[in-house]
C-alpha cells in the first residue's frame, strides 16, 4: 500500500473518466455500492469517441484525463472508458504510479467467466477496444474460451444522442450482432455507453444470452480494495462533481438517463490547461 494512501483524513475521493458521458453508468453503480465516497467525474465530450482514434492519441487523451483528476485531489482513479482501459491502462499506471488506477476490462472479463455456461463469449466494443484484443488476451490466460469480437462503433453516437430505442438502434444492433448471437451464451458490453442500449441489444440477441455490464464488476473490485486497505469511512453527504470538456444543449436531458437523476451543476473544463502536468 502506497504511503500516500495510508493517512487519509478527508473523505475518500474517487476520480472517474470516460471519453463521453457513458462513464456515468459506472458512476451510478459506484454510488450504489460505495455510499460514503466522493466522486469526481470527467467526461471528455469534446473529443468523444476515443474508439476511432490511434493508440498514441488515446494514450495522450487518457493521460490528460488522469492528470486533471489528480489535480482535483482524487485518491483513486477508475478508467471507465473501455477503449482507454484496453489501450492505455498499463501506460497510465506507469505514468501515475503513486495512485491506484482501476480499469473496466479485467473485472468485466472475470464476471463473464463466472456466468458463461459454454465458454463461448462475445465482446462488443469500439474499434480500438476490439483491435486491442484486451478482453481476449485476459480470457486466454484463464483457460480455453471461444471468443467472438465485434466492433459496434455506432452504438456510442446513438447513446450520446439519446437514440436508445426504436427502429434506428434496433436495425443497427441487428446489423452488428447477427453474426455472433448464435455462437455465444455471454456478451461483454465492452463500452460504458452500451448499457444505455441494453433493452435494444436484448431484443436483438434474445433472453438466453447473458449481457455483462463491467460497471458492476469494477465497483465490487474497488470496494474490495478499499475494505482490504481499511480506507472506507463515513463522509456525511457524499458529493458528485461533474466536469465535461463540452456541454451540448441536449446533454442536460441525457445526463438523467445515464446517471439516474439530473445533477444540479456541471462545469465545462479545458484539458489543454493541464496537459503539460
């Protein structure tokens, strides 16, 4: 345990970042599992999506996101972005080795292993996440699995636009998923935006396929870490600070869909101000 984490007098603060507002699905789950921690959320909405960017760019964006949260005084960072978790997690842990950093990929894989009956597991995610084969590498370390990977890049803009139900998302989901739904019994939702489309995805793949939302898995992992290191303490009224790099007009209504309620305040920030940290 790092010395900087041993003597925390203030309430614990968890920093969470994602390329957009999809990571608020992770925030929602963290708040339900960890009721006595403060959360600082950064959504890089000006540069969403990360999944179509190069590895070099994803690492640079992820570094800027983490540096911003550290400047805000967080004690732990959760990389809610599956793309950044797949491509940049090891890089971030080396760059910021003084602070615990959690990704969403491995916890999601571990949960899929527990629930899969046949070992036939599908992964859907952004182009960069699928290209990294991060989920597949972890699965292969745990045994012999039949892994089916499918990029679904249009799911992110659908979620960001609030197009979660109806003919448009259903037809797109049908186009993406028709090739793997007959082959698997479990699908990992490899992007934090995808749980917003879960009803449409279920409609397309059917009730017999288990859909794994890594948000629940990473929340359990973070809670276990905090309990093991005796870091959980009462904080009175826990706070939630939301920072976005762009605030389009429709985002205020969308936030309630991702978060479960409409936050009182959102602050717009410019990451270029801290990119040299």
